[in-house]
C-alpha cells in the first residue's frame, strides 16, 4: 500500500495545475523511492516527467511498486478543495480502485476526505538518451513565462536563437513581428534572478508557443528555469 | 508556422 503525507497541499496543487492541461490521464508510478510520472500530451508532442522523492513526504510508505491511473481533470478539481496550508495525506491500498486524499487544516478543526476512482492507463514510456546540448539557458521562470505570453500576441511559433552573449526569442506573424533579447547578468543578488547562457555552439530553433505556454505554467514551482537546446533534438525545459 | 514533430520521431519506446 501507499501512504504519503505532504506538510502543505499547495505543492501538489501547483504540480497538478502545471500538468492538467497537457495530460488527461497518466499513472503515478509509486515505489519506495517516491512517486514518478512520465506522460505525453494526446498528440505526443510534449512529455511531462515528474519525480516527487520520498524525502519530500513525512511519513512516506510504499510497500511495493504500484501504478495509480489518475484522471488529472478530476484530481485538479479535488485539489481545489484543499487549502494551501492544509496537510495532505494520500493513500491507496493493495489492489486499490481508488486514491484517497485527506486535507487537514493547520489547527485540525477541518478534515476533508475525497476518493478518486483509479483508471487503467496504457503508458507509452519513452527511452530518452542522455544528451549534450548545444546551448543551455538559465533564467527566472517568471521571465520565461512572460516572454512566451508576450510573443503569443504575434505568432503561434517562437524561434529561440542562442548566441555567445544573448538569447533571442523571435515571433513573426501575419500582423507583425516581435522579439525579446535576454542577456546574461551573473552579478545579481538573488540566485533565481540569474541569467546564464552556456554555449557549445550557436543554435536557432522554432517551437510552438502553445506548448511553451503550457510548460510555463510550472513556473510557480520554481524560481528559475533551464532551457536546453540542440539541433534535431526536442527542447528540454 | 512549423508543425511540432511527434516525440516518437526522436525517442523510441522504452
């Protein structure tokens, strides 16, 4: 069986909000090291990979490997019923057909319990090789989210061009064009505000802004984001 | 604009 408790429900709320528009149904693969998810969107263009390590829960108990088939739209609705600061406990029994969630307010005067029916999910797990990327860009995640949103007014596509001292995001459409250039700024106080460009060779690649806007929803999870690019290899964010 | 390629174009099943 699985039993895992998170001190703040907000962590799972943010994760589900970031994933729910890309992934309809997927398995939470649970074992004694934690809870993992690998899922593609329905058009097989985008892959979400997530690992919640056992150390992030207290307590965490998983006796044997189990795959919990989750409908993310349902889980997202249930997670909206949790307060950000609530304790969250998730449980699934042996051969369980439900995932149980319990939200407990900080002073324990309100306890909510929900069961979500589990599904059989056929998982297409991809074998992704280690890649040495031509360019790696680190920047504040809020900045990345804003760039994707701003350039969406011009085009459905963005071209990301990384050169030695800058990265340029370019969008060009029927009504005009726009570009945003971000330069490295390593002398900042806050690590999350840092911008770095690590380059093996210059790259220039185009991507659908629809997917980048989906990925940018995960910016609430971390202060900084890393973009890794190479010719003929999917962008890793 | 260019169409995004399926990930199966790059990565095989595990």
